[in-house]
């Protein structure tokens, strides 16, 4: 017999998924538009990520759909820094190898 657990079953849903997708689209777009200007990127991107993380943490504590949206934003917030963490070492490695 499965016991209902509404506090767990309602944690994730369509609202969180859509929030994650929209957050990924926004942050990735901003990241890759600003990335060529390294000095601006070093100042603007961490501030943008921290603001987004703070908003998502506050929203994640909310009830029902607001909590789902906050958790989705939190998951989506990880995409842009992780893509930079993957891209930069590969870019540097490719430049150190040189043309083939």
C-alpha cells in the first residue's frame, strides 16, 4: 500500500521544469554574449548568478508552484557556470595543441 506524501509529490512539476528551461535559456544567452569580454564577464556574471541564486532560494521556500519554480530556477542556475567550466579548459587545451 502506497502512502500519500503530498509534501514530496508536489516538490517537482511542470512549473519547475519550465522555470529551469527559461532560466537556462536566459543565463546561457547572457553568458555567451558577455563571455568574449573577459573583464566585463568577470564582474557581471558572478553578480548575475548570485542574484539569480538568491531569488531562486527565496522562491524555493515558498508553497506549491512558487516552490517548484524556485527549485527549477536553482537547477537552471547551474547550467551557465558549468558550461563555462567545461568550455574554458577545452578551449585552452585546443589552443595549446595548436592547429593539426
